[in-house]
């Protein structure tokens, strides 16, 4: 009986030692991700066009362009958002610029500058290549790109709303709603003649990324 008791005690000791050596898995806390949603609705020359995220492979993509200048000149940054699909060529892109900052001090505008620009520039002027304002680029079913012109004498208007800045580990974002009415143009490469189409009654949801 004594030997049995000693055996049981040894077994308990061994099991206790094995149990204490087991490493418990540490599950990290969930990381909040910015919910990025996009869509476009409007009329292209009177024909309705609807682009909805995750339908027919449609997705949104943010981009930016920088013009870095040495001091004492200020550098500038423009922001673009495009809704598109790889299943066909149709796409709509808007551009919004420019934010100016000292490129000799920082590689890009600060979050405060980015945020203030997008929240405070709600009705920008139209500007070629979005250099100093707003631009629309539309790619049609044939892959032809049409774009706004700041010198256009036709009606053009734009307004941003519901601008919200959010950040996560992937970056800083400025989410927006946008409505615009404008003409977009294409120049024939051979004849150099200009043609135009109208985009109207639009609503676009997207984001810019710092």
C-alpha cells in the first residue's frame, strides 16, 4: 500500500510539471479596420450608369501624385479616387488637389493638413489634371478616356459632403460623398477635333488616401 501511495504521488508530481510547461496561446486584440465603401450612380449622355462595389468585380482604388520642389518653394500633392473593374473598361475617376507643404521637412503633408484640406474644400473649382481643384475622368466601354477641362464654357459643378477622416494600420483615409454635373471631353488624335459628353445627376462614394 505504501508503494502505491508513493506511485500516485509521483504521477501527480509529473502531471503537474507537464501542465506547468504548456505555453498558452496569446490571442492579440482585434485591430479596427476602416470600412471603405464605394459606388457611382449617374447619367452619361442621358444613359444611366451604376457601378456598385463587389458587383461584377467592381472596386475602388485611391492614388495620389506629388510634385516635390526644393525650398523655398512648396511641394504639392493631389488625391485621386477611381471606381472600376477588370471585367470591362468602364471607370469613373475624380481628382482633388492640391495640398501644399514644405517638402524639405516632411515627405508628405501632415494628417492635419490632409484632413483640413478635404473637410474645408467642399466646392472646388474645376482644374486640369486636378492641379488646383477638381477633375473628372470617365473611361467608356470602348476604352476611350474623357476628362473635364477647366476652360469649358459648359455648365460644371461639384460638391463634397459627409467627409470623414479615419485611420488604421494600412493608412489614413478621407471618406466622402460627391455629387457633380459636368461635360467631359475627348480629342481625336488624327483630326484634333474635340467631342464632348455630359455627366449629370451623379452620386459617388469613395475615399482619398494620404
